[in-house]
C-alpha cells in the first residue's frame, strides 16, 4: 500500500512515487496533459528523478518522483 501523508484536499499537491517498471501502467491512468508532459520531459522514473507537472493554468498539478 502506498504511503499516505495527508487527506486529499483542494490545496494538496499529489506526489506520485513511480517505479521504473510501473511507469507505463501509471501513465495509463493519467490525463492527456500529464502523459504529454512526462513524454516531453523524457521522464523515465529513474531512482531520484523528480518531475514537476504543471496544470493548464500554470500552477503545480502534481509531482512525480522516480523510484528506480
């Protein structure tokens, strides 16, 4: 079970920790904007990799961290 640090609120920014072998499966559950950003950034979920994903309005939508 993934760790949960806080309840989901409108102000909470999700942090997704993704293992490299699980990246393709994780992407299947993301919206088109997240998929495009991950691809454009060349994010491969390597250990220690971090990607800040913007929302349509330019604010931070989520953080994706690689777990190798």
